[in-house]
């Protein structure tokens, strides 16, 4: 199943809501990279969002991946400061 613009928008919206509920403000962009949904986060609080050893980021990625699993695509989160 190809990644559609609607699926990218749904992914971006869900992550935006999750991040807002955690008390963060972030700009999120979504793209299709080889059958993987890549979500890029730009926030001033990237360290807290990533967490110790990346645990918070991995947890967010897992939750979002499970929410979108019905579409059979992997999800990758990339905070700007993670590079």
C-alpha cells in the first residue's frame, strides 16, 4: 500500500497532538522515505523530547507506529537536534 498525502497528514496530526499533550511545542513535517513515514520535529526542547538514551523518543515512535500499523508502514521520528 503506497503512502498517500492523507496518511502523511494523519501521521503529522497525531504526532502533533501527542507532543502537545506532553506539553511541548514543535513544528512537525512528514515525508515518505522508501515505504517509511518520516516525521521531522523542530522544537526548542529537543533534549527533553528525546529523553535519556532516546527512551522518550522511542516510546513516541512505538505508540505512533502502533496507531498507524493498519497501514503497514514503519514510522521514524527525527528531532532536529538528533542529527
